C-alpha cells in the first residue's frame, strides 16, 4: 500500500506542519552545514540541490554500508536518553557536513584527482547511514521516556515510521507504530488528529501481518475488509493465511518453551551484529554443515547478494570481491521431517535451487511468514537479536512488473564481516557423512 505523506505534523494550536515546512527546514540545514549562507529557505546554488538530494536522501532513505554499531532502544534513564539523543544529533550533523564537503571537493576536482574525490564522496555518503540509524534509535528511546515530547521529536518518530513502512522494514514499523499508538492516547490534539491516527493504525495492522502479531492483524483485516484492494497482493495473501500462521506460531511458542542448549551464531556487519539460534534438533544435517562452515571462516567477507525488502535476505554465495564462493557439498532436504520448522518473521533457512537436495552454503532470512518457502527450504534457525540490522541490509532486488523480481541497478550489497559460533553442543560438527553431491552452483 502506498501511503506517502499519509501523516501530518500539527502544532499544539492545531495548525498543520505540512511536509513542505519540513522540507524547507532540511534545505536550510544542508546550507548551514555545507558552509553557505541560505537565501530564505532556498539553496544558494544548483550544487546545493545535489548536496540536499544525496546527503538527506542517504541519511533518511539509506545507503546501509556504514561502519557504526546500532544502539539498543533501551535506556538507563531520561537524562541518559537525552544525552544520547544530543550526541546522535551532533553525529548526524557531522556526517552530513562531511558528505557536503566531499561533494563540493568532487565538483571542484580535476581529472587527475576526480577518482579519489569520487571514492571519498561515496564513503562519506555511506557514513551518514549509521549516523541516521543512531539518531533514529536514540529518538525512539527518548520518546519512550520523555513525559511530554516536543513537536520535533514527534515529527522525527513519524518520519522514521514512514521510512520504515515505505521500505518494508516491518519489524521496525511494528515497534514504532505500537509505540506511537500508546503515546497518541495522551497526546495533544494537534498530534492525535484523525489523519495521524489512521496512518499509525494502518502501519500497525499491515506490519502485524508480517511479524506475526495475530491479534492486531486480525483486527486490521476486519476493519479494512472491504478496502483490501488498496493493499498489495502480498498483504492480501498474508490476510488469507492468518489462521494458518496463527497455528504455526502457537506451535512455535510451545516448542521454544521446551528447547534447551541450542547452538548460537553471531553475524557481524558494518551496521552492527545480529544473533541466530539454530534448530539442531529439527535439522541436524543442515545445522551441522552451517556450524562447520562458520567455524572455518567460510562466511567471513561474503555479501548479502539477494535482499528483497519485505520478503527475504540471502547471503553465503559470493565473496565481497563478487566472485562465487567455492562449491560446497549439498545435503539432503530436511523440510519434510515431522519436526520441520516453518518460515516466520526472522526465520533462517538454507537456500537451494529448484532441484531437491541442492542446499549447501547459501542461507536466507525471512522478513515475513512464507508458506511457499516451507515447501522449498529447510529451516535451520531464527534471528533472536538484531533483526533491525537485517532489515537495514542494502536492497539488491525489487518487485517489477507483474511481481517479477528484478535486480536493483547499481546496488552495492552489504558485507557479512564475520560469523562466530557463540555456543554449540559438546559433539563434533562437520560436513554430513552422506552428502548428495557437490553440484550446487
């Protein structure tokens, strides 16, 4: 569903703060950090529009290849949250200023230094993304604790929610929409107007379909039962599958409550780490191979070559030099075992071709319940921490005409820096003794 500019910013007196006002503020801000005198609210030169487009665009809509760690949304207290927010705001300003200077140097560079200036500019743009993420998370932590958030903090939360929703980062969307739903109950009239409430209601309901919040998703489906044509086919399919997903989730909760001593792997990226718990009892062959490959360093410096927002992230096939990794032994599918797990938000599975028993090293992370993948790929685990990081991986795929998957032109895949086994059971892990073949690529 397209909901661009679906929310409104209102002052305490009820008058609107439309998107144009926010846009003028951004223009003014870029002129200031770039070191020029603004003329009213307009850039002083055509070059400033480039700075605005690139730096603000990179900061708000993402080039996820920076080098900072994500910060948790929890905070020890209000004063600490305020201090972190101020530091994050200053960090983003510095990143934008650096990107602006790099763009100016690129514009002024000659042929001899042009390539070096271009590299410096690209690196500066990439560095704005972790700074933006830090500010978003700091704003979220402060918003949770601030007794009476000011309008700029409300605006930032709405902008962050819109960005997450439009880019199909539904885990983040759901968390922010739930937070805003709670705060709107006691908000001033300007913030709690009908348009804002409807925007938050829609984002909460749609994201609930993806993350498996069954109660919220069902309420959303009832409310918009006669308006489902406004939504995407994926969302309509998820509504149709709600009863099935509810059963799967209920089974998952029971099994998770009784599971003990499951292996865990930490995966590091430039945006921060995420942690995977492995279902060794349900997919012993696949987990054994995956753990063994992690321990040999196979996945280090590989890329997430297939990232389709709202659907999946896939890695483990290419190195960061864009060359295929050496073929690994393929293993028997375990997706038809009686205990086989299903694909939900955050599920990790071994990717394979259309041929049965062709899974090897590539792995996928699901961004939604996916019945189709239950029939194709063996589930080996789930992300138990850092799904925000997974959702910020650089998109390399998109849905084209007639829902055909197409490559994103010019996309630079995010890099898996290092994978580490945090815990494993006290037995040998290795390539299964009964592989199918080595013809997997």
